[in-house]
């Protein structure tokens, strides 16, 4: 099983508890982005296109712990940027694990071998290594040769040391089902504990806009891949119903509050993928976001999204409501034949709005003002 049984039980119990409390919206996974800075510049990334003063910002250890306290989700995914560039990352992870949270540390693995000694294997902890496909595919995706080999070497080393390791595979237009299926075989043979996969989201700031999948292509691609995987026992870290959704068999509406994101700007509205505004607190995010304005069918920027940020939580909530359905899909695997589930109409979606420049300008002014204030304090401090 890709997700340890205790984790599945605890997350299931958490979801049931939220339903019993009649909470309309609740988080399942806290997404923590303690920095945007990265040591790669991938063509499909929408996270690193910030001016240097913003890339130099970091969440402190205490800010990360406070985010966990505010949010209370049972699972935490630490992403970025590249989290291993954050000097205090071992302390952040240790303290989150001490709170008995299930922590996934996402990394491109370039620094993983060098940093392994800073971490200890723990049943609550997993490395989540970015690998978008076989050597040629991944190196093209991250725009640098040799990254696949280094990531694979690091995965092997981490497994030798007793760590849990999953891979995070983002799929783009042009992916060939046979190649992707062979890649899943290869990572299983490497001994990884699980695969997390999804189509890439068309970030408006991503340098390469030509290779994002639309919904129809996504569904057909995953159907073809899952058909090739029948009987192969690939282990996924995702709900069987989310995989069934990727293969076009579920009509889910987005649940963006299921994976709320805290980064150096605050709590991002409405999801990991879209930065349409920021809240100062988790409570403010949950209460003041106009959630009904987002999701496929509601907003142009959401039209082609099938990413786990919004739809995995929909699948998990559905599993609680329809336990027999998830049992059936878990036993048989995602459906790969027959008619697909109806698609959500885009007829009434609102047009996209763009606020990146305004947002970045205001952040830059804040950073400059803070810097000036610090300088003033230092200048005004009396000499000893
Ligand atoms: S559909 Fe949901 S997860 Fe996807 S971009 Fe829109 S709000 Fe975010």
C-alpha cells in the first residue's frame, strides 16, 4: 500500500470527524511553501518568476509551526521553490513530526544526497521527489541534463537509508501512454513507495505555455496509461477515486480549501495554483474567500484544471459519502473503457483577471519599507 495503513486510518477518521461536526469546509493537507527560490528553472513552473527580493524571503520555523497550528490538517506537504535550500528545513520537519503530522518533503533531489544526514527515517515522514518521466522526458521538463540521474541516485540512497520515498510526476501535453506506463514500471522497480501524478497546471507565469493538457486530453491519456497498468500493482499515494477522476469517470467540482497554501505572502487565495489574493490568517482565508467564484465552470483560469490541489480533496470527501464506490474502484482500478462522466459546462464561467504585477509591486514596496525601517533602527541604536 502506497499510504501507510495508519495514515489512511487517521486521515479517514479526521474526515469522518469533520462531517460529524458538520464542518462545511475543512483542510486535508496543509501546503507549506517556505520559500520560492529554486536551484532549477523548469519550463512549466509558475512559482519562481519573482524578483530577487521576493525569492530571498523565507518563512521562519515559527511561522511554519503557526501555519500548522492555525490549519490543523493531518497531512503537510512542504514545497517551494526548493525546500532543501532553506537552512532551517531540518528543524521545521523535526518539529512538525513531533506534532505527529504526516509530512511530505517535496524536492527536485539535486541536494538530497548531500542533505540526507540532516533527516531521520520516520513512519510519519516521506521524501516526495519530482520526476516527470523517464530520463529524456524529465531532463527536458526541468530544462537541465543530468537531473534525472541525480534524482534516481538520491532515491536509491534514501531507500537504502530506510526512508519512505514517493515521486511526484507532472504530466504535460505530448506525453506518450506507453512511455509513461514504462516509467511507472521503472519507479516501482526502484522501490519507491508511491506515485503521485497529475496534469500540469497552465500557470500564467510559466515560460512554456504550449505544453499544458486540456481536460479531454488529460482524461484520454490517463485512461490509456491505466489500461496499460492493469494487473501491474503500481502504488499511488492518491485516492483511487482521484485516479478514476483523471481517467474521466467522475464529475467532481473543485475543493480548493482542501489543500490550503501558506507561503511568504500569507494564505493564498484560492489554492496552490492561483494567487488571486492573500489572507493574513487561515480563518480569514476560510471565511473571506469567495469560494463559489473558483473551480472548473466558475472561472476561466480553472477551465482545464484537473490537479490534485483542487480535486483530490473532492475525491476523498466522495469516498466518505460513497464507501462502496471507492471499494469497487480500489479493487478494479480506474475504469478505462466506456463512456466518460459528463463534463462541467464552461458556459457561465467568469473571465480571467490578472493581478500579478500589482501584487508583486505591492510586495516589493513592503519589503523595501521593512528594509528601510531596519536600517533606521540600526542607525539610531546608541553606541555601547
Ligand atoms: S480548479 Fe480549483 S485547484 Fe484548479 S486552479 Fe481553479 S481553484 Fe485552483
